[in-house]
C-alpha cells in the first residue's frame, strides 16, 4: 500500500529569512492526518537566507538529522561541537536529556537549503551525542546508508530502529530496496523526479509504504531521494 504526500499539500511558513515546507505537522501548522509516520516525526525543507539562522534553542528526547542540499550551515551546540555542514553532508544530534544548539547561514550572498529530520528515540533521557558524515563523494546509482540503529556499514548509529538511505540518481538510473516483513518505508524526493513502484514523484513529494516487499526507484532527471526503512 502506498499513500502519496504531494509537495504542494505540505504546510508552508515564510518568515522572510526562513522559507519552510513541513511534510508533517510542525509549529503553527497542524494537520491531524499528517502527524508523522511510524517513528519519523518531522521533515522540514528549509531555505535560510544569507546571514540568518536559528538562534540557540533547546531540544530533548529527539534524534535530529540535518542534510544540506545547497549552501552551508554553521552548527554550534552546548556539547562543544562547532562545524560548517556543506552539500552532501549529514549531521546527527541526539538531544537526549537536553541540549542547546544554533544553526546559522554564514554566507553573505548564498542561501542554504537543508532538510531537517526528527526521529523519535527508543529511549528517553539518554546522554546527548553528535556525529557527522560526508556523502558528497558517493557514487550515483546506488543506495548509501546514512544512519542505522547499530551504525552498521559505516553509518551513524542512532537511538531508534530506523535506517535512512540516500540515493543520488542521474536520469535513467535505478535502485531497488527490499522491505523485510513488518517493515515500513517513507520515501522523500529531496529534488528531481523519480518513478516509485510505477508512481511519479517530483521534488518535495513523498510516499508512505506499508505491506510491500520491494521498492523500485527510477530517475526521470537528476535526483536525490531519502528512503527511511522503519519498524
């Protein structure tokens, strides 16, 4: 079964310095039909103008994943981490018992576009932790494991039974993914256009998939796709 979430049906908030599209209910956007999917709670598609960002603010008991599509994002947190995340890089922060962080666009002339993802953890009150991983040099036409429960195959270990895969596809390229019994998938097209099990999805579109065993993705144009394999 596939339930498609169209990009133009998402929540939208334009704050001037921040233009954000919400796949699921977030902040002032509330839709009881779209509160999340399995442990996946937030996918925000954010465009932050030069010299702006999110000031220091707290989080707790949430697995926060950021994937930069263009531009650069400067991160600082109360654990002492500080770095600049660039396109193709993934940043992970487990808020655990509590952490403060800020995210800022340090550029004077280029906006930064990023996906901010929240996954509900399987344990509360844990010690906060942080990690980064670069996928900018990964080949196209393959699925690359970004995060997993165990940190297998060089992925970042997170506090939830959730795998997040990245597919970078050139036009005409295809990838497939098998779902084990009882597993579910959320497929988010970050940019481009793909055909997922016979259904065409454009940039910002997504699909919730249950009771399926195989996912087949083919790109109509250059694309980036995030595939969540969830319990």
